[in-house]
């Protein structure tokens, strides 16, 4: 039985084409994925991300627990509302999920995880919490909306003027609690904006106010091309339990600085680093005509690789991909990608491909 | 969704228009273009290529997926639509005016085996 978010009826009313996404009936687009993509790059769009799960953590061991649970180090969060992106790893270094953790105090945090992994994440987190004084509360009573684009904040304030005083000072990756909402200056598009959590009962009203302020709905299709251009990984595609973060373009999220800190997966990652020849997740831009997709073979002078995500990139008007490539392949190199019966030329680049409305390559 | 009465169809959502010179134009139906979404790339067969009925002979790629196009009957490719290749969004804008390639059927009687508009409407309703 597929699940629906509190905004399901609003999607139908907006003409959404609904698809199954990780067991949820979600809008893939509301007419044109391309227009929704451009709307977010050029103005403001909003996404229903209520299928993702917020999990509240509270207890005197919360910080110590998270320092062991996550590959990034929550000890660097000292300002209330500050957010951090991290992977949660298995002992062998495989990625269970990627997530955002929000800090409120050393005894109180919130984690937001992916929809498709939510059940196993909660089970894993509960198991790791067995001997710690920390309580986990999954918050299926919340709805989440991402408002993204160069005019997203301005239109958000038009809809909710009273929130401006607390949300305008927020820096990137900072959040604030406001009444029963959480307003965070985060996103998955490479554009400015907010991600807000509100009680599910308020979701339809909030969505309507944003529509009235000129924020257009955008579906999961546009969300995927926006995040790909922005150089952001998608769990289950660019990394999963069989891949480690070091070979998934996520080394920057693994914090080895505090040598006294042990986190789950650390010893496996250290061993992997010592072996050397780490594969790298890099970007590809197709030179020949065609469209890159996930799971295409990449031929390089140093061996074969594989694309993990690929699409037509609306902002660049050409095709791009992420690919896991052999050690030694460099940005600027030309490689070949097997598409159907042809080998097409592509250039290796370092993502992101686009940010803040502009192509970067 | 629109299904012009004067065209022939396949179960795989191609339309076929017999031309005065004995060739047929082939495109994709309104149902197909809507299901695919924004079309951004066409890979069309080279003139001169011989195809069997049901053979994959073109690819239509939208932002989200690639979809194979099948030859409706056996024959020889005599033209591909370069204008559509240069502006694939035309398939979304007017799918029945935007042919993808033209075939010279090996056996013109094969066209009788294609679906008419009423039969295709049933296929569409079930898909």
C-alpha cells in the first residue's frame, strides 16, 4: 500500500503526474519537468519532501552517540540551529544513508533521512542507541517543504512575513525553530532557499500560501536534474551500502581530525585509504550528441568506470553525469561512454556543474 | 488524448502515415509523448538502412528516460527528420506533425496489419 504525504491532494489539484517513489505516491512533474527546473534556477519553486523522515534525538548522551554514529563530526556544531551533512556507515564503510543533522544543544538534535531508507535507518539507529542515554522520536507528524531559487526567500517572506525577523539572519546550513516550525537555509538544488518542517495538519495551508506568493510547485523530476547539476549525490544511485564515502565524492564529509574519536566504519575507511588506488566520483560532460544515463560503461586509459547518475542538464543544455572512475583520471581528461552500440566522447570535470543559476563548466 | 482518424498505429505507440509516393512517415503518438515528458534528444535511423517489422530503429530520449521506437513494418529507411533532431521539443509540441523517419515498406500489404484509430484507442486505454 503506497503512502501519501499530507500534500497529496494539493499535488492532484496542481495537475501532478504521480509516480511511486520509494513506496510513496509523489509528483514527478506538474506538466513540464524542464519548466520546473528553470523556474527553480531563475525564480522560486517548491518541493514536497514530506516523504523524508525527521527523527528527533534527546538525551544526555546525544552528542557522544552521534559522534560514533556518523562519519562527520557533530562536535563542530556549536551554534544552535547549525546543520551538518553526513553519511551513516556500516562497520565495513558502506553507506547506510546520507542525512542532515541539526544541532539545538549537546543533548538535543534532529536528523533528516531519506524516504527509501527511513525504516532501516531507524532500526540501525535504535540498535546503536542500546547502551546510550538517548531517545529517538521519528516525526511522521511533520510535513516538509523545500522552497528553492534565487527569489525563494523573498517569496517565502511574502507568504509568512512574521517569520522574516528570525529567518533572514540565517546563514547557509543554519536553521531556527519558529513556533512549531523548523526553518532551515538548506536545500538540494544548488540554489538559495529554505527547507521547512511544519505540523502535517498545517501543510495544505502553508502550501497554499506559498502558491499565492508565486512559488510554483516542482516535482521529483526537476529535483533530480537540479541536484545533479549542483553536484549533489543521490542515495541508492551514487552511493549505497556497497560503496564507501571516500570513493563516492564524499571524502569531505568524513572527519578524521579528532584522532580520539571512533566512528562506525572508521577502521574500514582507514584500511581502504592505506590500500590506495581509491576510485573517484567525478563529473562527465558529453561532447558528442546523446544523453548520459546511470550504469553506462566509461572507458578510460586507466581502466573502466561506470556512470552512477546521468541526465540531460537543462541549465547547460547538454548531457552530464557522475561516474565512478579509476584512480588517476583527472578533470580535463577525455573518456568514452558506451551508449547503446556506440562509444561517445565525454570530458571529465569536477562537479558542481551549476550553482546559483549559472553554469560552472 | 488525441488520436487522428486518418493515421495507422502500433501497439508500441508509433503512428504511421501513408504518403502519396508510397512511403510511410512514422512518429510517436500523443500518449507516448505525454508519457515520456520533455523530449530532449532523438537518435534517428540513417537512410538506406533496412529494417524488419518490430526492429528497434530509433530512440527518443526525454529528460527522464530513453525509449525505443520500433519499425512498424519491414522496409528501407528513406529519410530522417533532421529538423526534429535539431529541435526535439517539437515532438512534444505537435507529435502528429513531427515525423521521425520515413520508410519504404517492403510489402505495402503489411500496412493493412496495423491498427486503426479505434483499435489504437483501446490499446491506449489499457496502457
